[in-house]
C-alpha cells in the first residue's frame, strides 16, 4: 500500500497538530457544507458531516457508514 505522511494546513504556515487536515485560526471556525436534507446526498461515506438547515430543523448530521445521527444544538 501507499503510505501518506503529508498534511495540509489551512490558516497558518505551520502547525504542531498531528492530522491529515489541520485548520488553524484564533478568530475563525470551520463551516460545514449545508444541506436541506441528508437524503439529497446520493452516496454518503462513513465519517461524513453536514449541517442540516431547513425550516424548524437546524442540526449537525454525521454518517456512520450505515445511518445518519443528528446532533441538535
């Protein structure tokens, strides 16, 4: 197999955090893709996260490979 050792850093030129994708900021946050319904995602992958924004329902959704879980704020 292929061993990947690189990482991508967004928001800074370097980071001590160990991750494949590292987001660095003291003043900004990550914004997830927004959907009105997770059923609109044709082939979700395990670990996928989206923000559901439809009237009366605003929450984080996470796909575990089999089903979606919803985290209500």
